[in-house]
C-alpha cells in the first residue's frame, strides 16, 4: 500500500520550494527525467480493465524499467475523513524488453509522459518521498527529446509514503504533519481533487528566497 497526496505549484516558485524541502529533509535531491508509459488491458484480458505503468528514470547511469500497478483506494467512512489517499500499489523491476512483453499479453498503449524535475527521499516518522516535476507529453511515439509541457508554467508536486494495513494510520499522520510545513507554498490533497495554486505562494517564496532557506522549520 501507499499513502499519497498531490498539488500544483507555479514554476516560478519551484526554487523556493526546493530551498524549503532541503531545509526540512536534510538530504540531497535526486534529479529526475522519468519516461512513463501507461498501458491498458485489451478485452481478451478480463472484464475489469487493468492499467500498468512502465517507468524508467533516464537520469540514472544505467536506466532500468519498473512496472507499477496502482490498485483501488481504501474506502469507507474512515477513508473519507482523512486528507491522504491510501491505495494498493505493486511495483517490480523489469528488463528492457518489458514493453514488448505487455504488448504480447494484449495490453495497448494509452499514453506516455516525460516527467522532469527532482525528488527528495527522507525519513520523517516514516519513509517519505517528495517529487516535483513538470509533466510533458510526447509529440511522437517514445520521442522523449521532443516532449512539450502539458501545463506550461505549472509543476506537479507529489508526496508518497509506503504503508501496510497495520500501520497506515501512523503513515497518514506523518504525511499530513509534513504537508503542513508546505502549506504556505502549496496545498496538497488526494489525487484528482484540484485546489489550484495557493494565494500565499508568492509571499512565502519571496521570504524563502530572501533568507536562503527554512532552517528554522527543520528543527
């Protein structure tokens, strides 16, 4: 399982967000240039449609593919009351021939994206990953060098943390607590719930840029 929230931020404020994250996380960022291919199952693979994502970080010295299947979200009154989405997720490493394999199984290409940005991986009550990236679409099949922004001037921010059925409440609390530190720059909510940019972002970014960072927030 994983816990996840998303939000958006204007590209002009991303540097300020990076300064804040650096102060909060205390680790170096990881550069990302992720090629993501979304596949959907054909009618011969069952009544319920299935979706898998093939992911490769092109920034790695030796890029490798990962297969990710995102399942259903947790439901019920408890799930509705929390601001973090809890969902099942299965991930596995794969060979460079993985796309050919899924095509042979009957999957079809739905869309592909190139995400360019950075990520922070750190421990704060639980293992948390914050990803900040521009989302780009390919004008031609697999042409990552020709990708163009889907929403120019806007970047996607995602906070995720692994969880189990036994500890997800603690993970949700840790993610929610961490997101409060980012509130002046952006609002994070369940995927699919768009809240737009935060009115206080410009002032918060200016403050962070002027004092060089948010060390006081990391204590």
